[in-house]
C-alpha cells in the first residue's frame, strides 16, 4: 500500500504527539507525588488527574476530526467550471485574484511562520522562573494546541464546505484546483494554530511577570506579528479568504489566552454583590 504525502504527514504528526504525551505522563506521574503545599506557589496549579486525560482526549479527537476533514471528496469538474468569483462577497473577492505563480511560495512561507509560531512557547523556558514550571507550561501548551485543533476541525472544516479561493482562479493549474481538501477554506487552521501558540506564549509570560502592567499589551501586539503573517500568506497563497483568516485569528487568540487563564491561580474572580433601591437584586462581576 502506497502512502500519500498527506498520510505521511498524519502519521508523523501522530507519532510526534504520542511520544511527547508519553513523556508527559512519566513527568507528571512523578510530579503528582509532590506535597500539596507546593501548589500554593504555582502560577498554574494544575490538576493532573484532570489535565493529563483531558490533553489525551482532546489530542485524539483533534486527530480524528483532522482525518475527517482530509477525507472530504475533491470537487468535480462541472462544479469547478460553474464557479464565478463575482458571486463571492465583495470583502472576500480579492482572495480569488492573487498571483497564482507566487501562491506556492506564499504557502511555503506560511508553513515556515507556523513552525516559528509553534516554537515560540519553548523560548519561555529561557526565563528562569518559567523554566522551574516547564512541565506545567508544556502540558498547557499541548492542551491549548489540541483544543485549537478541535475547534478547527469540529467547529468548522468538518461540517462547512467552503471552496478555496484557488479554485476560482483560472491561472491556477487544473490539477491543483481539483485536488482534495479544496472544500476546507473555512476557517484557516494554519492561522488559528499559529495565533494560539503566539498568544499562549504572551499570556504565560505576562502571568509570570505581573510587573509589566500595561506593557503586557505590547507583548500581545508582538505576538500578533507572526500570527498575522501566517494568515496573510495563507491569503496570498490562495488558500483562504480574509474572513477565514480573521476567524482563525480570533479563535486562536481566544484559545491561547483562555486555556492558561482558566488554569491560573488568581483568587476569587466571581463577585456577587446584593443591591437595593427601586429594585432589589444581585450584581455579578467576573474579573479576567
């Protein structure tokens, strides 16, 4: 049986994730023997009995969803010939008119920027304080990426058939317009994965350094650069429409920030205040 390039990428992805997760199991089985008092000093006091199985489960379901996305049937010739770029909404229409000759280069650049983005969280370990909690941060990063993968596959690509911009462009070679996965324009998985990694790195760094104050917004601005670059070259590569990229940015940023935030020890965030006056009731406030 001959494996396609996509199959090889799937197997490589699965093997790498499995090895890394097995390493995490070993590490956290040792860490679970620590005294409970040590958790009081952690920024992210993880519950390993919950977070390890959750990371396993979300990784498995993300891989499952990705396999379903990749199994979509290619477009038939009649469908492709009947497409009209003028029927695409005005905001997104420009994506169908990108330079077809530059598109493969743009896609390669987006792969590189995605790789750079996913490497950024590992640079956190250059910080001595964060390095002491490397296993917690690493588990949270895998969990963030797994949840982002689930949101991409099950929240969009598996159920929404949006034809990629390249199919509308007559300058794109016919074999590329008829290849598999051309129904997966919505939304940009590259962009969401890149953004979640970048914003995760910024969030964790800011949580360990509260003295940054309002300068934390500078960190998030810097985090946006590689993420937006990935999205831009997915657009230039005729893979996604602007709305696909914007959605990927929003989903990735939300996941990258919320996953570590929901694990952070911040004290009681929920405040309930009774009030009386013309009407009586309760006021609820949740601090992020």
